[in-house]
């Protein structure tokens, strides 16, 4: 996808070329809501961020002038709550991917607030903006010598019972540790003895989750997983989801036009009205089994201070903390890392 290009004036008075995305992801690469929400909303007010391509190191500017939707990803959305009124005032659409795992006892997420406090934040957010805009993720599911399938299910049941009236959807993924060498190294260096999921443990988990869901009635979906689990009522997810966007924000004509969606209003021959999707918006830059549609992610790798043991986005804890310190030294910089 080639986003519309525009010219913007940056803080030093220089005019530069910038991408101008309609949908912004904030962010798969780091936890912007938990650690960088003040920075992000300052950048939103100033109209742009500076972002560095993680593959070639080339910086570019991203303008918010065309932005109609922001998808927020976080393990702790508490720091975001004070900023929601600004989004509403500016008529910017949004929804939240809320990763709510329970690895407290195992200390796999050492800097994440305890699970009960995050459940309370989830419920507070849901009651403020509507449960359809807050999606629960248990991501990733990880097996170790201390966590088996039954223990994962017990953890999920505890959370699900408390969220049953506060979200419509549960998304999960199976930790694919062998794919990420740095994750393997991080786990081994911290004496965490992981096990890879296989087809048997995946289907065992799926069958039991289907049974638990008889109480919750969530939509169930996997994130970027190949294995078909439809027989257990589990679909393949789109985290940046055009179907959800149409359902929530069909009133936004600019957003619908961007998605290639035509809203046909009700008439005497079609009393319910209808929706026509005229193109496939899948993001070809994502992993093969990722269903997300096109968006521009404005986060940066190696900047998340949650320091989760299984993290794929930090090369090391030391680098992440160094970059967090750089950010704190220059919180008004156009880049997260303050370069």
C-alpha cells in the first residue's frame, strides 16, 4: 500500500515529505499506551511523528492529517484513559487491543501490573467506551515446565469470568518460540524451560476453550495462526479488522471510502440496507497468516520497558531500557527514542 504523500512543516520550520495514513496502529512494536501515551498525544496535536524503518534504518515522517482511525495495542491502557476525550473532540475513531495475560506467578511479564489491576482497568475502559471497542487478547499462550494446558485454561477461565460482560471477543495465539532466536536466547538465559505447542496441545486447548465459552459467548479467534480450529468455534482473526471497522464506524464516509465500502441505505425493497465491500484490504506486509488490513504502525522496536521474557520486539532488556532512558531525556522529540 502506498499511502498518500503530503508535505508537512516540522518544528524547525523545514518542509518535508510525509506519509499520511488513514488508519494508524499504535503499536505492534512497542506499548505506546502504557509508556508513551503522553508523547503520542503530543505528536497527534503537533500533527506528525518521525519513524524509522526497522529493516533498513531509513527515517520517514508520518502525518496525521488524514487519520480517521487509531488501533491501540497495550498490556496496560490505564495511562490512556485521560486522553480519550481528546480523540472524541477531534472525531478520531479508535478501538483497543487489550493484552491481558496472567503470568504473575511465573514472572514472565515482570514490569506489567498485576493481573487483577489490569482486569479492573479493562472493565473501566469497557464501561467508558463500550465493550465492542475493547478486545481481549491472551497473547501469547506459552507452555513451560511450570505451565501446562490445564493451567493456561485455569488462568483464562479466571479472567474470562470477570470480563464476560465487558468484551465481545477473545483473541489468542500460540507462542512460536522456535521462529525467534532472540526469544529462545532470552528464555534460556533466564532459566525458563519452554515447550513448543504441537497440533495435539493446540486442539486440546481449543476444545476446552470452546467448553469455557459456553458461559461467556465470546467471539473466539486466533492471531496469525495457520492451524484450522473452526470446528471448535474459533476463527482466524483480523486485529486491524475492516469488518469491525464497518460495524463500529460506518458513519465515517472518509473511512468507508478508504476501505472501498459502499453503504446502501434501507429502502422499500431492501428494508435492512446493505454493505458492499469492493476490494481486499489485506496488509501484504504482515505475516502470511495475519488477517489484518492495511495500517501504518508508528511504534519502534527495542523501546518497551515491560521487559517480558518472551518478547520478540526487544533485542534485549538492556537495549529497551537504554532507549526508554533516551525517551525520558527528550519527551517532546518527534521520535520515540529521542534521536
